[in-house]
């Protein structure tokens, strides 16, 4: 009997329901226009006006690396790359040039992915300014469908790009997976079909092999066109029918057949190791049948999904609690139900975690033991009610925002609907169905516990487990035999039931609150549309009411001060201040007790200490705004020492930092930080020595000093709040706080001046080469300069993408980014270029990085500037309708008087090639440049 059937038998018995048919089918979103052409092409069209005036286009294909033959490994992914390198209507690299001209940026808006059983392409956030541009995007989908040119020279250029992508992805875990996947999947192709493929094939396959693969599998009967956004649905339906009208499917076309994963009678234990593993990774999978696609259409599937999610949430809370114990052998652990690693034809309830140094088998046992505890005794009614409240709260938040769903979310849902038959009931219907199900007495903790007993196995059959360890001299590794012995020993233990330690009391005792203050002043800012209140303790409160998201209120409280006044003795404390305070208790609650107390509430507050300010940042849904203010009050007044949570944090950090230098990327990152900040100890990267310099009591003292004067803070609320309800809460929780004295910041050193070059070699298991360039100069802080540096970096990104990746295949990923950053009352403009390189072409890539900047100080291509302007104007329209944008604009205006909003689009419109060239020339002439280059050791 399938697991889902077991769950439903229990549910039906309690509910008195005879069959799943009585629950009914899951409705399909009535706003989605669905169709299927005679050649098998499926299409889904959805008119959505949030955000307005943009459209997302997708083509989803039931084709991935599992369709490859042994001599084709890597071609599914290679073909995805080739879709951007020439097609019937967009030869060579003109596709990237065209999409950039309509405000679509490669990478963020234009991209694709290939997995084991699917390939999905997307063109996102296309402006609706011109219908012809939208029609051209559909034409791109048509070309991807069956019009790729796959020219010899373009294939050869892309070999190096993919080889470099493989090099970038060769982490310790990926190297291990290359070796052990066949052991996980005996008798199944899933063990030999990682999408990146084999470089021996990527580097040497014949051109026609790729063309044959494309012709064989890229067909309309394997494809779905998805268009979501501010569209005329009738128009696009007509265009799809017209464009694909003449496309046929051969009579003998190969069919996509689901690859099965055989059951295994005996357990599978795997031990492997890698010299760059920083800590041991543990995994356990208890395999079971996946729910067939055809069984996902009735409401019983929603019950199944809910039950699995509840089990995972409750188990993960137990793991989190356990990880805080001093004797816990793991630093983190988790459990969930989903695809068995790569396969969608076999699922598993999976456990995983990270072991403390030398505690591999102990952690392995502890993670499994906790799952068996849940299996044997179930979850408690208290755990269930908390998680049920949390689930309902999240569901309600999504429902509240049902009219502000972005195209990308709908696009992902429709993709999953086509590929996996995942339900798309619509937000209104989903909420009503799920709420009624969850609140049914029949779907209780006893039913959930019965299901957990089936998901969590105590048998050898379909049991898979691994330990991936760090390889180093003298280390004694677990063996498959010792793993089996450990699992059998845990199964034989007498495990005690879980004790649910929970504090059932309010977040704070309101009888002990200070006397509420008053709102003593009020004024309006018409320029930015906000209201400013003055409280009796001197605090200023800025209220910006928006309707961008119906389920969001963003909060911030900020005051001058920051870390600048603290010296060398506190550098370690300052580096980890945020993390330590964030893991501390609040009021009468330990960190874990607080986590439990907040289930069912969508609200949170973080404490931060920057170089020039101290701040609180938070969020909530409208109904939980009082909870957020209570948390703010406690973070000002009652951060408490939680030694257990602190010790757990130190264990996590020690594990992460102790072997950090085994990673070439981490070595490069630390070298980069030291170089660009001139080895300033205040900016030093985290190391194990940082932990040795920590003093918990001193950190709490710094918190007390920085947050002793809440009345000197400026408080921001941006989002969908009820002002009438908020005002008395401000008096109750903020105006009652002490005023204190105003502070200022102490200036600290920033980016290093002059020329700073750091070139070094690094030996690694897979040769890695990375280059970084940084140019900076002081500059006036205003909207024009902010736009200028951003635009200049985007132009350089386009130059680098073409020169380094497209023309020379010297890198998979290369980009430039820039910004105008304020440090106190000064500002610095900086542009940085980052390029993980093909080690064999590192010299060429580095030369092109430097030349790209040099050449554009003389002349900037006008076409590139226009494309950047189009993209920035489109992005501005979207950003202007986000709460985060307005939080930043108002905050900057408050501290500096600089308006980063009003003239923003005008500043974009005024950009010219000459302006950008002059800016880049001045940036280089300033003489502040850092270069960090890592290449493989011989």
C-alpha cells in the first residue's frame, strides 16, 4: 500500500469519509488559459497586472540529462547554452543584443537551467511598451523550440565556457557525487546523469551529435509555452497557433519514458572523502514511492503534502533545540520529504546534518535517533498546535497578498503544473481548501503521527545513508560496516520520549511596562508622501503607507553611533556582534523558547551594529504589528544572556572557520578582503582567532551602550499598516523608552588608496583561477553620481561578457558592478569586476579585464549606453513599487538631505557615452586600484 493511501486510511477513518472522491478534485485556476495544439504543444497564458506593464515568457521541456545516451553526457546542458548562441531569427549573439535593447538583462532576466529531467528557458520582466517587442520574445521561444542553428564555430566557442562552469562547480561534494551516485542508484541511469556531464565528451563530441540530440528531443509534444503578465491573452493564443502551425512530430518520434529507481532490499551505506571538505556531511534517505502525476489532482494530495510538511517542521524544531545542547555531536540537522536526491520517480524521507570534528558516527547516530524518537512516540499535541498555527499564519499571509503575486511566482507554478502536474488552484481557492482541511478535527496529531511512523523507517530495505568526510593524514574514517553497526545499535536502543519544554507566557509583562508616552508633534512630507511624528521622548517616527504588498510592513530604527568608537580590543566582539545578539534571549525567554513562542506570528526583529549607525530592522504582516513592536521594545531593553545558544553558535562558527582555508574560494575571498582594505585589522576576515577574542559579557555591554537611548532613534514604518491602530502602539512601546543623549559617528578607514596588487597561486583538487579588479574615488553623494556609477558598471559588464565569455570562452561568469556608498558624511564611487577564469586562459581574461576599463575611458559604445538606460528605466518603474526602495530613499533623505528618488529617472535619461567615458577616466585617474588574482599552483 502506498504511503499516501496509508495516510488517507487513517484520515478517512477519523473523519468518517469513505473515499478520496468525497473530498473532490483540486480546482484549476480559472484565469489560466490552457490549450494544446494538434502537434502536442501545450500553452498556458495568464493575465497578471502585478507588477504592471511587464511580461514573463517561458518554454518548459520534458527533456534533461536523463535522456542522454552514454556518449552524450553533458549535451542536454550544452544545448541549453547554445540556445543563446544563434537561431533562425537571432543569428550568432544577436539574441543578447536584442533582449538588452528592450530592457532585458542576460543572467537576471534572460536565463535557463537544465536538470536531470527538464530544461526551462525564461525571458523575464519584458516591458509592454511595444507589442512588437513582446511578439519578438514569443519568436525567441519559437526559435528555442525548433530553430537553433548550432553552428560549428559557436559550438567550439561554448566548449570552453562550459568547461569553466564545470571547474567552478567542482566543490568537494560535487566531486564526491561524481564518484558515489552509481552506488546510490544501482540499476538506474540516475546514477550517471549529472547535468554538467563529462568534460571528455563536452570537449570532443562531433557537431552532428548535438544536432541529432536537439532534433530528437526538442519537439512540440515535449514542450509548453508559458506567458504571464500584463498581456492580451487572445493575441498570444492566436500567435502561438500561427507560429507553431507548421511544426510536426515524426511518426516514429522517441518518447520520454520515466526512468525508474528500483527498490533495494539491503541497505546502502556509502563513505567517501575529499581533501577540501571542511566538515563531515551526513545523510540518510528512507525511500518510498513517489506520488504518480495522475494522483495529484484530488484534494487528498493536498492532505498528503500538508502532513509531510508538518512532520518536517516539527522534526526540524527538535533538531534545532538539540543542536543547542553542549554534548550534541552535530552543529545542525534537518529532515524533509521530497525527491530521492535527483529522481522524480522515487521519493524519500531524508535526514541530513553536519558533524562536529571527530564526531561523525556520533552525529550519524544522533540524527537518526531523533527521527526514531518521533517514529516511536510521535509528536506532542503542543508541537502540533504550534506548527499548525505557524502553517495557518503563513497561509493567511499568502492569501492576504493574493492580488500582488509576481509573474515569476506564477511562472514557476505553471512550469511545475506542466512538468509535474502540481496543482494550480488559484490563491483564493487554495486558501479556502487548505484552511478547511487543516481545521478539520480529523486531521489531528494522531493521524500525523501515524504517517510519520510510515515515512521514518526502522528497516534495512530502501535505506540509504552516507558520510562525506574530510580527507587528511592520520584521520580514522567511518566504514560502511561501522555505519551499519551504528544504525543497528540505535534501532536497538530504548529511546525516551521527547519532552516539550515550552514557556506559556506573554512575550512581555505589560504590567511592568513604563508609563506610555505621547505623540507630541506631527508633520507631513509631501515630497515623499510620508508622515513624521515626534514622540514625547524625542523619538521621530516616519510612517509611509503603501499598497505594494498587502501582507508586508517593513520596519527600521536607526541612530548615529556605530562601531567606530571601539578600538582594537573589541574588533572580534564587533565582528560577531550581530550574530551573538541575534542568538541571545529576550526578556524571560531563551532563544529557543522565543522561537517556539513566535510560531503562528509573522514578525521578526534583528539587531545590527554598523560602522556609523546602530539599528533594528524588522518585518511583520499587518495583523502582527504589535508583536513586532514588542520585539523591538525587548531588543532595546531586555537582551539576555543565553549561554547555551552562545555555545552552540561558537561550535557552528568553529566548524565553519577551522578548515575554511581548505576551500580555494575562501582563500581568495580572505585575500581579497585583506587587499582592498589594506590589511586593516578592523576589517579582517573571520578566523578561529576571532572566536578566541570574543567576550559574551563585553558584547552585551556594547549592546547596552549602543541601544541605551531609544529616544534618539528614528523609526520607520513602510507598508500596509493601519495608522489609527499603530499610533497608540507607538506611544505604548516606543514613546515609553528613555531618551538619552545624541551621539555621532567616529570615522574609520575604508577602502585602501593607491595601487594594491595581490597575485598568488593556490593548489586545489580542481584547478581554480579567479580575478578581481576594483577602482574607487571620492565623489559627491547625489542621485546623478549614483546613477552614473551604476550605469558605467553595467556598460563594463556588457563589454566583459562579450569579450571574455562570448568571443574567447575564457570564463563562464564575468560581471562588473558598482555603486556610490556613503561612509558617514563622505561618499565613495567604486566599480568592481569579478571573473572566475578558465585557468588555461587566465592571462587572456585578465588582459581583457584591464583593457575593457581602459578602452571605455576613451570611448563608450552608444548602443550599449542606450540599452543600459532602457534597462535602468524599466527597473526603476519596478523598484519604485517596493517597500524596500522607499525605506532606503527616506532613510537617506533623513540623514543626508539627499533625494535619491525624484531625479532618478531624469538622471538616467541624461546619460551619454561621453559622460560615462569621462567618469571612467576620472575613476582610473584617481589612482586607487586593487587587483587580486589567484591561479593554480603548478
